[in-house]
C-alpha cells in the first residue's frame, strides 16, 4: 500500500480503518498532540499560511505535495514504506530468519526503550526551536523552520503508532509521556542531553540541523535494519523527510559563511571586531559554534563501549549504518574494533570486542559524513580567496559521556591541564559574549525576497519557486 488515505481523520497507509481499537486509541491521542503543538510548537504562528510539503505517498518518485497550509491544520499521519516480501533478518543471532511482524516477547522491553528514546527526540527539537520564528532572517528561512517542525511532529506520530499498535497499555502510557516531558525542564526533561540544550538563535539552529539531525540520519538508518519489520519500514520513510532537515543546516551555515566572506573581501579585513561592527558573524565565532554542536552531538551516540549496544545488535533489534553493504559475517563474534582511550596521561588506541564498540562504529561513520559537509563549507571560503579553514574538533573534545567525560582535551586532540583549558576555553567554545552578539543580529525579516544582513540568499527557492516567493503569508 503506497498511497495514503487522506479521507481518514488520521492520514495513513497502514489500514487504520481495519483496526478500530487502535484507531480509537490514536484518535484519543490526537487532540493531546494538537494541544501540545499549540502550547509548544512555533510561537505566534497559528494563523500563518505556510508553503509546506505534505507526504501524499511513500513512492520515492513523487511522495510530496506543496501548498499553503496553516500549521495546526497540517495532516500529520502514519506512513510506512511498502513491506518487502519474505524479508529476513540480516544480522545477529537471528540472521536469516524471517523478520518479525509482531514484537518478540523476549525483546519487548528493549524495543519499547529504543522506540521511546527515538520518539522523545522529535517533539524535543520542536520545543527547542519554538521561539525562532520570531527572528527568522527571511520568509524562505521561516518556511524551512516550519517545515522541519511539522515533520519532526510527524516523526513523533511515527513512533507513537508503533507504541500504540504493538505495546498495548504500556505503549499508550509511553505515548502520553512523550507529550508530557519538556526540553530543558528541570523536573521532567527530555531523555537525551542534547535535546535539553537551548537553540536560541539561527546559527545554533543551522548547526543543530546539520549536526544533530545528522545523528538522526545515522540512528534511523541503524533502525531501518531492525529485525522488527514495522520499525524498519517506519524509519525508512522518516529518512526521506530527514534529508531536508540536514539540507537546511548545511545550506544555512554555508550562506552565513558566504555573507561573512563577502564582507571580509569588501572591507579587506579578517578582524572579528570590524566584521561584527559590519553586522556579520566572524569565522572564528562560526568555528566555536561548530565545535560546541559537534561535541554535543557526538555524545548522542552513547558510551564508547556498551553492553546494551552489543545486546541490541545480537538480538537483531538495531543494526549498523548500511548493514547490508558490509562484507563481514554480520554477527561480529570474535571481531575487534579500535577505540580511543586514555593511558599514562595520553590518548591511545586499543582494541576491544566489536560487539561492545558498536556505538563507536556508528559514531565514526557519522564523523566521516559530518566532515564532508565541513569540506563543502571550506569550498565557500576558498572560492572567496580567503585562507581561513573550518574543521571539526577531535572526537575527544568537550565530551560529557564515555571515556573522555571529565577529561580536558583540546580541539587538536591533546590532553590538557585544567589551567590550559580555562585559559583557552573562550577560543574553543562560544562565550556569553559570542552568543549575545549573535543574538543581537536576530530580527525578523518578513518581506519577500529580502534577507537579514548576516546571511546570503540561497541559490534557488523551494520546489522551483523563485527566491522572492511569498513562502509565508501572515494573516
């Protein structure tokens, strides 16, 4: 079933009408979701007409429709990619056996934990970005923010469907709890640390959608390999939408860099104070923001050695990125992997059992992918004829989880003393002054085709529309 039934109260391609109990449960959850959206979704935007894409099919050749929508009326729904006939589990102890269409009793608790953790990140990012619409640098960017927000909301629906369809009363309680936690709340925070950080300005938003949504790409890709077939099919379609979120981040940072370089050449200076006075974000500040968001996101992959990750893999619950393209035995017993550690006051490499290092395997895949985008940002600087280059910091830099938590490591990968860390911290991470300066640039630009001074226009519009298209209509 690839087409989506929009005649239903909840659009879906899972034959919801054929399961009245589930349908009623989801229809009872729906008003609570809308209430959450009105309380915690984009601030002050309820009456805007926004040029949004809505999924109308799961066919890769034409899955989205673009039109003006008021966001509270967006048709959030449940979409799974078509089932693969006779699909088998590709890894772990159950390799070669038929994929599960129902939750195996022995894996029930762990599957629920995986789905809840993934589901918790989706509303969290909407909450983190709640106030950004008030300071959008253009209608183009405002529209992109709202597109990301509604799709994160749909990803929440995707996980809630799995919880309510396959986990009974426990699943219904978990679905309610997803709407009760709040990003940054002291008493009831989101599960993962990065989703409790603030996203106070648009440079942070672009860094978040580049780095943290890229973590989402790798986590979802690992779940598309799951032996639990409904989870694999759900996350596969989520990846289709996730690609745009990373585009927003990569192109957003690229446009900030492009504008800064243009002013550097115009004023013939690289002095941060002069550039700030000219109303653009100096490259050193962009590097410090990059360092922060990259390090925070690396922590999302978990501890470098994890018995849970080993168990999830062996049980067939969560695979590796592009599991099917790997040429090993897909069981990994007796195999090893090199991870970083600390010994004698130095960073050293040591071999550990591969199964226990699967968080690190996924993190290293992520690092390779992240570096590629930073290289493309450097092309913008290079094209402007400037010598500065951005770089990702060492993987041990500013880590809060795993072996490096509590250790001071410089961006170039040296263990440093507390004294050296304190002396250089303001050169490596955004300072209060940096954040205040970036905040001072934020101010809504709401005229079609106009852009804030600190960011360049994009090279092309959304869905082949012109740059000066009225992407958001205020009513």
